[in-house]
C-alpha cells in the first residue's frame, strides 16, 4: 500500500467544513473532481456501510470505521459495486487490489480557519487517480466552504 497525504487551509469553522464535506448536495460538488456525477448512499455514522458511486460508472462500498463529528472520519473500502449499485465485487483482481484502501479525513481548527487533511492508503495502481483528483477536489471544497451563506 502507498500512503498519500493532502491538506488545505479553509477559511471556515471545522463544523462548516464538516457539513459541506458530507452534505449530500455539497458532497456532489466537491467530489466531481473524481467523476462528474459522484454521490453517495448511506449515512455518515460509525460502523455503517456507505456506497460511493457515479450512476454512469461503477463505485465502491465502504465501512465507516471511525466517525467523530468535526474531528475525523476513517473510511475503509470493502467492495466494488456496479453502476446500478445492485451487485458487489470482491473477487476480481481490481476489487482485490482496491479492497483495504482507506481514507482518513481530519479537521483541525486554528484561528478561525480549518486545516482539512486527507490521508489515503491505497494500492499503487490507484495512486494516479488520487493524485489527479484530490488537489482539485480540495480546492472545490474550499470554495464551497468559503462562500457567504
């Protein structure tokens, strides 16, 4: 597994960053850096499964191993899903290399700003996808958080 790290300073409270990150509509806006119709099904609660998908593509099923509101989220990917989100794949070579990928999101407030950091542990074959998308995704999240209400 390869460890990747990203962070951005956002001029907003960690509560605002939290709700913007996980809100169903705002989530779609910042993760479009990964795919244009990215969204999720499920609840951001510890121990729950959540599905991240694009209805035009496939997606992934994950378990939320840790959710501490306004502090951190730890996501562990456990399967791939088809674009209709009707079947799971844990047996293909791609699925076997994806399963076990983790994403850790951390929120640290300092002087009316939030340091939002992400740590990803993934198979070498997925590094470029994260390297291409996360810098743009973080800029999109920052823009959403810093908009006036």
